C-alpha cells in the first residue's frame, strides 16, 4: 500500500508546503476532492494488483533459479488465482478507509489552496496520461529495486544469521554462567 501512495505522490509531483495552521476541514475536503478527481481508489486497485503480480513473478523466478527447475505452469496459475482473489479481498477492505486515510495524509502536508492547485495540475492531459500509465509503470519501476534486493538477499540472510547466532551464543553463555 505504501507503494501505491508513493506512486500517487509521484504522479502529483509538487513541492509540498508544510504550512502551519490553516483550516483542517477545508484541507481534508480539498484532499478528498483531489483524490476522487484522480481516481485514487481505482489507481490503488490497479497498482496493487500489478505490484503483487510483479512481486509474484520475481519470487517465482528467484525460486526457480535457486532450485534449478521451473515451477509447473498449472501450479503457477493456481497460485496466481489464489493470490489475486486475496488481493481483491484486501482491496475491498482497503477501500473502506483508504480514501479518508490518504486525505488525512495530504491534509497534513498541504493547505486547502495547495490541494486545489494540485487538482488543477492533475487535470492536465499529460498528468492524466501519467496517472493512467502509473499502474503499468510502477511494477517495472519496482523491479529496479527488487532485482538488487534479490541479488543481495543471500548476503543479508547470512548477516542476519550471524547476528542471530552471535546473540544466541551470548544468551547461552549468560545462561551457563548463572
């Protein structure tokens, strides 16, 4: 979900003015109006599904590489269906509060006037195109970081193992010396 909110922030790129005071209710109303005007809930749903599928593909590829064999296509399809059903359920649950939660965040960082200006900016045809393409672009953009994370995963796992092993050894020595 953080990725979806981050994508929306990128889509609405503007320098935030962390104004003090101002009318909170007006800012919340303007934030809600802005989010509705850009199709926040639909963008959230499309981005969530696209990101989950991208992460799924990345995880399958990593597992196949590690095991040296391909995941059977029928199993892959069944897992994808189950995953997409769960994502659908998550999106339904998210929609109950996401719009208001996101409006709170925007109202924390923008004045009502700034939010109205963002609404005007977001109505620009090029910005609309950006918003429409974001669900397709976000998984590709995420792959940049996911690839590095996957490549470094064994190193991180080893470091974590060393820390845990060292901690356990310390705990054992404390237990024996007591």
